[in-house]
C-alpha cells in the first residue's frame, strides 16, 4: 500500500491547542503577594538540583510557584518595555534568553508539585494543587499572549537572520501561539474573541458537570449471588456495599469507568448488561433528567468554537486544530481513516459473525447486540489463550522485568542507567520504594535522571483502571539554566508480599514499556531550550508515538525472553505462550479499530460541519458499525474528551500515533529482531533523529529522516493481522 501522506509541507506546530487570553494593558505586582521564600528556605526554588523531597510540602510548592509566577510576569512586562523602546536592537538572544530564564524555573517548580500531586495526596491535596496549576498555567500563558513578543518574533523570522533549526522552531512556536491567541486582531476583534472564549469555557464547564452528575446518579444494586458469580475479586471489592465482606453482597454497580468496563466483561445476565449499557450511552440525552440534558450545551460549544476560529481566519475548528498536529490537514486525517477502514470493516464483519457463533454454541439465543460483545469476547479470548493470568504473572516478577528492560534499552540505544544511592547523595525521594536512576551516554556524560515509583499505596491517585500509571515531566532540559531533564515513572503494581516479588500481568508489562518509552522521549532530548525540549512543543498526535513504539516490543519473543523469568525457576516465558498472548492482544482488532475510527470521524465531522450532532451520527454510523443505532444512544452528549476536555478535533491522535509507532517499529523488524548489532544501528538512528530532536523538529520531518518516506498504515495493519 502506498504511503498515505504526500505533502512536503507540514505545519510548524505547538503543544497547546487550548486557547486562553486575558485582556490587559499593564502588569501590577503587589509586593505583599510575593512569598518571602528563598532558595535557602524553600528547596522547590532550587530548580537546578535533584531534590530531597523529605521537607517539601504543598505550602512550599504553592509559595515557590507563586513567587516564580510573579517574577515571570514582572519579567515579561520589562521585556515588553524593552522591545517597544524606540531604536531597540532586537535579536534572538535578547528575546529568548530572558524568557528562558523566567520560564524554566517556573516549569521545574510546577513539575515538583505535579509529581507530589500524583504520588502523595496527603502532602499535596487536590485543592492546593488546583491552585498551583491554575496559577502556573495563567502565568505561563502570558508570554504567548504578548503582542510585543509576538511582533518581535515575527520581525526576526522576516529578517532572515542566520538562525538554526532549533531557533526557528522556537520562534515559530511563539508566532503560532500568538496568532492563535488573537495577536493579529484589532482591539474590537480581540475584545470579542475574549468574550467568545469566556462563553466557551462556561459551556464546557456546564457540559462537564452535567455528565459527571449523570454518571454519579446511576446505580444498580445486585443482591443475587448468581449475578456476580463470574466477577473477579477486584470488581467484587469495588462494588460490595460492605468492603470487608466482598463476596457476601449486596453489590452496587455504577458507571464509573473502571467498574462499568469490567462489569460489561463479566456480567453473565444479558438483561443486566443492557440496563447498564443503555444508562451509560444515554447520559446527557433528553430521555433522562431534563436538568442534565447536554444536547444544547454541545451545540453551543460547537457554535462558540466556530465563532472563535472564524475570527482567526480558519474555515473550521478542525482546520485550526491541524495547526498543532503532525497530520497537518483534515484531509490527511480523513485519508488515514479511509485507508484503515477499508481493511478493518470487512474484518469486523467476520469477527462479529465468529463471536456470535461462539456464543450460540454456549447457549446464547438470538442475535448478538453491542452490550453482549464485551462479555462473549472475554470468553472467546479465554478459549484462545489457555493460560490463566495468575500463571502468566509468575513469569513477570518486577525485578526481572525492570532490570531486563533497562538492559535492553542500554543495548539497543547505547546509553547507560546508573542506580543512585539517594541517602549518600542527599536526594531522598517522596517514598522509600522509589528508586532514582541517572541516564548517561556511553562515554559517561550525564543525560538526565528518572524516578521509578512502582507500587500502589494509600494516598496514590487511582482515578481508574486506565489511569493507574503516569510519566511526569518533572523538569525539562534547559542549557541556560543548567537543567538536565528529570522524569518520574509512576506505576501501581502490587507490592512485594511474604518474600514473593511483585508479579505483573502481561498488560502491566506493556504499560511499563509504554511509560519508559514516554520517559525516554522526555529525557533524551538535545534541545537547549526548555520550550522545545523533549515532549514540550511536540505535536499532539505525536506525543504518544514513543510510548506506543516501546509497547510494541512486547510482541517480540527475543525481547520478552530477556525480560521474563519465572520468579522461582528463572525460566523465560515460552514462545508458544507469548504467541497466544499476542493473539489475544489483537483479538477482534478489526472491531476495535472500527470503533476508534468511528469516534475519530465523528470528532472531525462535529468540528468541520454545522449539521446537528444527531444528523452527523446517523450519517457516519452505518459506515463504521454493524449494529443498528439504538434510539436512546446519545453518546456525543457524554463524549467529554472532545466536548469539554482537550481532545476536540484531535481524537484521531490515538490511532495516528499507533500507526506511526508501528511504522517505526517495522524498521527494527526489517533488520531482524535477533540481530542485536543491526538493532543497535537502527536504535541509535532512532535516538539521534527522533528522540534527540524532540520538539525542535516537526515529527513529520524526523519521521521522513528516519524512514525515508511519509507514514504508511501497512505496519499497523500487519500488527493487527488485518493485512
């Protein structure tokens, strides 16, 4: 199949697509608001050091962020005055050097607060972190809302000064951010833009609150033990009204994601499945509480976004969104959807027919419905993979997996990991279970550091089963501030118990691979400027590429034989067992891909047209779905990802990043996964071209440099067994 992207002109993009603007004519810094903290009294202000987290508190983080925010705002005001003085000499250094000195410390202090928020809710309560987040984000946005800075950056680009790629990329970031924040508008246009943005935020907040209320209002209490006979212990504990006796009941079923998804997989009663499924899909619809109907809110949000981008000169919100995406255009996104659907839809037809036959052979009567698929799919996977999860876990003890993974990365990418003695170096982490590693080049030169926090514990954020792990960009690289990158990889594995190490499921191994890949993207950057280092300034649909790429290594037996080993015998996982796990991983991949493609197409259409949302759904549904559209199904009315959160006109990014990651991984497969010398050659190229450049070069360009062409869907289709 031919490569899907033939345009040689990808847009220079930025990381932020959420647009905010605060109309201002001057800064007023009130001295009493400045916290008295100094680097000597508050370690969070020592942003160039590896910290001892023992004395760090929420108050110290709040004070540090407040102080650095005020310093940044005052510094931007001074810079604006300098830039607008008659006869001032504007150079790249005169603009970017002071901005780097102001921004990098604030971002590093914010990263410390973010790390504590995820890892220790007692030391960093949500209420305080929300204040920190709001304060830091507001201060950070000011430099992109400054018209003098915007005009100065435009002037430098137009003067054709001798600038390198990193400098041009940085200037283009400020130019694009400024334009998206209304710097090209006149005064009346800017005031209207601010008013539209304010209304948009109000409607987004209202939509989010209604969906959350509708989600929390539904519950269904089960009293019959037969209804929960297949429930795993985790689901029993999560739903039992008496948590001390999870097997006794009754059990309360809710629409919280981690409960809903597991319930749909393990509930044997089709009527109960339908009841919970339709409640989930009907949230926000007119069939429920009229006070929680979100249809008008959805349409108002679409209208405000159209109004907003019209001021900026874009034909649609989707078109504007492409300014911050690797794909570059709505046409490229639609082309990807079209090419993948061509293979996925026929596969879905066969998969669902096979699943229905499987269910009928086991007593199911009638036709399979959407709410039946998760339950029978789980059973079908169990019949294909004869090994119990507990048996698989025994081959993945955490110490063996983690040391094997680090050794693999060292071998392939020619870098070195060094375990740091924290007590000796005075760099105590936030918990005794946390390890600290230095990452070095083969010659010993320091690259950065990462913390590894593996175990679940009281105080850890456990939002849902899907959101139980994090990679936190604690500090970005900044040569001017002598900041080396610091990442925090935070997992929620079961702790060691009675001398038995933590045993991971195959899915947990994949998640660990993904988070380490994400951390390497952050750490291995060679950009000297924090604003375009690592993941910063990386296009939205490219952010997950490195994580997805590393996760694909779990399908290779040579790799898995090196990171697996029975916790007692040390024997690696058998090749046949891995084959079954790989088969289970791509089970019904055509169906899964069709669901992702449908949501991606729905997102694009909602933000490309003015058609009523239900008309859009009715037009798209039969192109992707085999099942009829239920009358009570109002899924766009509770699709918070694209309506009230940050994935508007960007939902396709999930599939795009998988497609690009599979294409990159295929470069390693082509040289032979058992040829470690050849793999190192490709690995070093990947590190130097893709990871090192990070946000300083558009990912479309780094991909072309690495693969010699544009991305193709072939590798993803091959991996999913859809070719």
